[in-house]
C-alpha cells in the first residue's frame, strides 16, 4: 500500500497533467460554444449582439481557423443589416492585420472583397461603401476590390507555400480555385482581351465613377498584331508571368502540383474558358441569320467558313476581334481535347462528376458543330 505522504504529491501531479491535457480541448469547446451562440443570435435577428459576439471570437486566440473564417463571414453579413456597410473596409483590414500569419483567414478576407457590394458614394471626399441617404457622387470599387483580393490571395498563397502538410486539403483547394476565379474576374467572355495586361499588385487603383457595368455586345476573342488568336502559355514561375492570362495558368498549375487528384477540375476550367473564346458557340448571336447563310462562291458548302459539319476536331469556326474565321487550334489550347483528356484520365469503371460533365459538354459541342453522329 502506498504511503499517505507519497499519495498526495502523486495525485497532485496527475491532476496537473490532466489539466494541461484538457486545457486546449476546453478552449476549443468554449470557442465552439461561443460560435454556436453567436449564430443563434444571428438567426434570431439580433444582429447587433451577433456582430459583437462574432467580432469577439475574431480576437479569441483559442479559436481555430475554421471558427475564425465563420466569424468573419457572419460579421460581414451583419453589417449591411445594421446599415453599417461603410465599416466593411476597416473591419476587413483590421482582421487581416491581426491574423496576417493565418493563410486561411487572409484567403477568406480576399474572397470577401470579391463578394461584398462594390458600389458606394463619395462623402466628404471619401468613399463610403453601400447605400447612402441624401444621394451624392456615385463611385464603385469594382477594380479596386479585385486588386485588393488578388493581393490577399497572393499573400495567403505565400504563407501556404511554407506549410506543405496543409496543401492537400479542401481549404487549400478553395484558396487556389478562388484565386484563379479572381484573376479572370472582369476578364473573361466579352472582356477577355484584358487578360493580355499584367495587373499591378503593388498599389490599389483609384475608385471608378458611376455604377460599374461590364461591356456587353458580341463576344470577340482577342488576336495578336498578326491577326492570330491569343493563347496563354503556362509560365515556370509567378515572377516570369507576362500577363494575367499566364498568371491564371500558373495558379491552376500550382493546384495540380499540390493536388494531382484535382487535375480534371483544372482541365474543365480551362476547357470552359477556351470554348467561350474559340468554340462555334461564339457564333450563337447570329441566330437564324447564321443558320440560313448561303456560302460565297469562293467558300464551297463542304469546306467554307460556315460549313460547321465539315470541321475536323482540330478545327473551329469562331468570332475573333478581326471577324469570323475558320482556323486550326493547337493541341494544348483546344477545348475539345481538354474535355477528352478528362475522359482518358477517368478509370473505365468510374463515372466521376468531372467525367459526366465532360461527356455531356462534348455531346452538346458536337451537336453545335452539326456533327450529330459524333455527338451520339
């Protein structure tokens, strides 16, 4: 039997060790309980109390990254409901300053800049985001918010590069895919020509005047000085990118490098963009007129510009900035081959969502090319 004078110190040490082991779990549990209570306040419509609770959580050193991200997102949802949208920018920058070393929170702040309302008013010489009673000069922060988001995405990615054990998870995937989407924002479809420029990330652009509207009209893919379609190659590093198009390619390549199992997702994203630029679908705005056009004498029905059914798989007819052209697409920037690559990468006995998307898209693509047997 253990002697009494020895039993007490042993029990004390055991209790102390148990306390140390239980402390992190207690802090995590407290943070989770606080987050749950704050969410309930929000759902009950008590936005002021909910905002205070979420902001308190953002200063809780015991909260994990997922809890911090949720607190950030809910805080931003509270502000407009309290007519305090003009506090959004200061709030976001305060969160970034406090958690500058937390890549997940920095990435969440970057995505927030892409999603918050971009319009506001000039009041007393300053931009105030959101609605304003009494009117004023309308300004928009569309381009400014995009650049700030790109800055923060790049900051988050630089932090993640030093954490190889965190590169393979869903949060890392979301960072990279949202970074890629932000790079294309305002630079795809009708304004794809903007991808030829390199966005300056060293300073924020000025606010734009009026309500920001993207240009519509017919979609025309940009061309080089020689009249050739513009393609974007994959650079070897971020520093060597010559334009935003190459930056977009670099981000997708980084995603494949860190998460090879996501390769099909990047192939689909590239294929969709290339199809929006060089697919026969770019002729859709011609509608019935295009479908009833009679080939010119120097463009026979079987080989002319409008003979969609005669296209080889390496050919396309698309509307470029210089007009409608029939031309060959190189193998690497070819949307049909990228969709086919997804099928080749999928095991024969597996039907993934990417495989299903590729099959359905290829069928529609060949239908649009009037190659119905191939579509079937």
